[in-house]
């Protein structure tokens, strides 16, 4: 059985409060984007192992057992004593990019196991399991535009569609540590709640919707700021860093023509239409 976990971008990201447990409360809108990994599971017939992970595409640092798809399998295996599975993961979504690729894989693995083994899990219980695997993981269960608060795990649906707009996304060869990015932020509430800002016309977002991480990440990595400025030079309606970086996206009118621009040999570049 095969599925295609997709990435997300953050539309606006306000870090509002530091919590006693060290984590931060935030408000953001998660928006699904059509950059996809491929994830397949089959019954594993050989040997005594419960799972075997085969990886291809972009390399993920670390041991197989730390892969979020394996963590998702182990979580449900503890509860349902699942049959052994052979897992194939083809990574296309860059990691450490603010695109939630690892979280997407984990959430889609829960959905895949639920379907393959007829576990009968509700959307709500899959969201609950997903939230144990990562702060923003549960978003990928419904995978629809969502307003998120808390540590990125308290959701409400929003009415928003950018369907037909073009997305231009660039992830330079720069690693930004999410933990360090959070530690450099002075939390504060925005003048207007993001839930209201997001309902303004897209053309107005540029003047009032921000990603708070840009203030600390741009001075440290001016090349990331430069990509955002390039997006606006090319006519983006809205441009921003996603999550804690290092990817930057531009949203363009449906008929805009996007030229070829050299963002460096190692940069990941995606251009495509938004589909939701
Ligand atoms: C910033 C976002 O990209 C917004 O979508 C995500 O919230 C980040 O999610 P993520 O990469 O899955 O981050 P995690 O692996 O959960 O957390 C990495 C580190 O970031 C810090 N962290 C994360 C989320 C949060 N709400 N407050 C935090 O302070 C913590 O120090 C944590 O140890
Ligand atoms: N299946 C997986 N795909 C990608 N990363 C994984 C996976 N499993 C574990 N990881 C680990 O999770 C870390 C972060 O992955 P992910 O791609 O979700 O981060 P991100 O792009 O920073 O997203 P965000 O900050 O928006 O959640 C990586 O450092 C990687 O080692």
C-alpha cells in the first residue's frame, strides 16, 4: 500500500509566549503544499524482525529506529501488536527546511497502518497519536489549511484557499537549528491576531503578516533574506520564510511567469501550483 506524504508551509508565524516547560506557544496557519515523499508498506515475510526500513532519495541523518515512520509504527504496534512490515520511504521533501517533512511521514504512516490493518481509528485518535510524535505532526492527519496555536498542536479549521496560485519555494544549503531559532526569540503577541490577518486579501498580507523567526534568522544568514527579497523582485504577492527556515516561499498570481534564477548549486528549488 502506497501513500504520498506532502509538506506544509507556515502562513504567518507568531511566537507569543515562553512556557514553563521551555517550549513556546505560537500561532500560525499550516498550509499543505504539493511537495511529496513516497511511503509504501508491505507485509514482511522473512526473518524475525517486526520492521525493515529501506530509504532512498534525500538522506536523513540518524539511525533507522529514530526515523519518524518507524516511531509511528512502534507506537501503534504497542497498542495493536501489528504484523511485521517492510517500509519503503523515498524522501523528496528537504529536512530541516521548515516544511514538516518528517512530521508528514509520521502522520501518513499512522493513516497507512490504520487502513492496511483495518484498525478502525478515528481521525481524532490518529491526531492524538500523531501529537505524541511531534508538535505539528497532527496537522497532517486532516492535511487541510489549519490555524494552529498552543505549541502548534491546538487546531481550528479556517476558510482559506490559494488554489491556482503558484508556489516558488527555495531551500538553500543552510541548516537552521529550530531549537536555537526559538532560543533567540523575544516572544510577543502581534497587534492583530493572525486568525484575523489571514482573512485579509492575499495582496495585503505583505504589510501585516510576519514570521517572527525571520528577525533572528536573517541577520545570521543574510542569504536567506536575499531569497525572500528576490521573490518580491520577481513579483510575489506574498513571500516568507517557512517555519524556522531555511526554506523561503513566494506566492505568485496564477498567470505569473517564474524565470530561472540561480540560487546556488546545492539549493532545492520547487515551482508548482497550489492544489487546495
Ligand atoms: C517552528 C515550526 O516549524 C512551526 O511549524 C514547528 O513548530 C517546529 O516543529 P519541529 O521542527 O517538529 O520542532 P520539534 O522537533 O518539535 O522541536 C525542536 C525544538 O524547538 C523548540 N520548540 C519547538 C516547538 C515549540 N512550539 N516550541 C519550542 O520551543 C524546542 O526547544 C524543541 O526541542
Ligand atoms: N522520515 C523523516 N523525514 C525527515 N526527517 C526525519 C524523518 N524521521 C526523522 N527525521 C528527523 O527529523 C528532523 C526534522 O525533520 P523535518 O523534515 O520534519 O523538519 P523540518 O523541516 O525542520 O520541519 P518543521 O520544523 O516544519 O517541523 C530531521 O533532523 C531528521 O533527522
